[in-house]
């Protein structure tokens, strides 16, 4: 599907965005192994998260959709799936599921689409094997499909090789089934969705500085209801659109403000965006949330260093779109992880910039962009990557000739009906 976006100059949006994808994945998985049924409200309904629901059903959960709520009644015991578990394009799902099933005492095969089967899995397989997990896959476990075999796990001290919330979370989920205590050390700051949600389910998780401790054998107890906040990664594209427009304002309500995810807001402020953040009342919610307002702004280039990257890794494509239309140079370093996302996102962003007449220098672990007020416009290939598709849409607001996005349907992986919303807001 191709979407053509003319060179419109206005953008106005007010309201919520779809639920947080990371939180939704975790809510479904933990609800499937907890005592008692769980009602999940505000969950993201997308291709990625629907794949997680399908995995939960295959493991024996009774899943029902009732209006805005997802009701999950867990099985008495996880059942062995009769067919491979299709994680489709969801990297979070396949890595978390590897840890989730590592000590479950059953056989399961985890697979996905062509893109997912090409993504690196050794980073999660190796620490799980250190706990005693038996996981096999292509290239000695470096690529999916992954076969998870019954195994007895034992807790130990593990130093993770890279700052990854997915890997950390997978090991924590496996630790629930390990004998004794598991300690993750030398952790760099990453999003803490799993720690927060485990506590919602009654688990004891001790986070101190650069380490996390979790004792095996804990029984999860459903909190009854979980409210999922809006996804800051979704909001980022709408906030960026308002900033780039000549007449624009976006107010996103009820969006998640987890400190491990709000790096995009700090970068927007450094770029000169007029931004206001209003924190909401906690009220026992899974995650902090609130409202974010951004108005039309004249932006300048910034430098983003490696220490910032974990808090905005998913927002770097839209930051690149902002940088193409900002005054001066934007440099991003320490973002080599972009190479192993749904696409090689650094290469994909270079292609996007070239397609619209932008100045983009590809670096081994990031990029450098010389911005200018407008881009020419043209045809951008999303390469099947949802975030590239949405970043290209944002560029239409500073294009002279408009932007056409090929394979625009990729946006539905995380943000269903994004282009409908975007066109309505920029009309």
C-alpha cells in the first residue's frame, strides 16, 4: 500500500494514543501465568501484540475481548503448544517468550516472519543458558526458530553483555522458575517495565543501582485489573509533527512517562521545541503517565550520546526526521543497536533522507545530519519497518512536493490506523 501525503503545513491533534506496546506484551504474558483472572484495559491492539495474545491462547489461557478490556483467565498449568508459536514481527515477544518458557517444563518452538528470523537471538539465549536453559536454534541459537526444551534452572549472578530491556526481562522471567536467587549485575539504565509489572503481580524484585535480584519459586497473583498508558513511542510521531508544522499543536493525553522512555522529550526540548509536560496522579497505575503538549517550533540540531540511547532507541527514526528539518547538525552516537531492528535502521534512514533530498551521513553506530528548513520530498520505501513509515509521514509537513510512503501498511505493526489519524490531523 502506498500513501501520498501532500505538502500540508498545519497539524492539530488532541487526545490519547494507542496503548503502550512494551507494557501490553508484558501484561498479557504475566496474566497468563498468574493466579486469578486479569482484566487489561487500554491494551494496544496491533499485529505485534495480537501475536502475543495468540501465544497466550496457545499456552492455555482463556482470552476474551470485551469492549476496551482484554480478559485473561490463566490455565491451571501452562500447556505444551501443539504447533510452533508464531511471534510474527515482534522482537519483544520472541525474546521475552524465550525466558518465559525456559523453565516452564515444556517443549515449544518460537518463530516469526522473515525479518524476525534474521534478528540476533544469541544475546538472549546465552544468559538463559547460564541459568540452565536448553534452547536450540539456527547458527547455535543465534537465529530463530528457537526450540525451548524442558530444563531445570538454577539462579546465579549474571552480567548482561549489552543494555537491553528485552534481554534483562527475559532473564528475570526465567528467574521466576529458577532454584535460588538470580542477580543481574552491571546493568546500564534501561526501561523497567518488567520490574514494575512483576511487582504489580506480587513478586519481590529488588532493584538497587546497577543490579536486580529476584528469587525463584514465586507465585504471581493477579492484581485483577491493569491500566495500560498510552505509548510514548506512538506519541513521538504526533509531537514531532506539531513541532515541524507551520501551524501546529499536539496534546497527547494519558501517555506513559516512564523515566526509561522519556528521552525523546528531553531531546525535543534541546532541539528548541515548545513543550509542556503535566504528570498525572499515580493512583497505583502500572506506570507513571500524564499529558504532553508540543507547539510549532523552529528546531536546531543536537548531539545525542550513547548514554541517552537506551531511553530513546525507538524514537531515533523520528528524531532523524526532525533533524533533517532543523537548523544545524544533529549527531547520534552509540546507537549500533539500530542495525539489528526490523531493518538496518541506520541504512534505512539514509535511504529515507536521500529520497526526500536530505543530507545524511551514515556512521557505524549512528548518523550525522545537516538539517535545512525544508526537504524536497519524494518516494520513501518503508522496507517493512513501521517506524520508518511513520517517520517519513512526519517529513511531509516540511516537504515542498509531498512525501509518498511505500509499504505504508507496516505502521500497523505498532500503530494501527496511523495514516488515517495523521491525514485527519494535517488536513
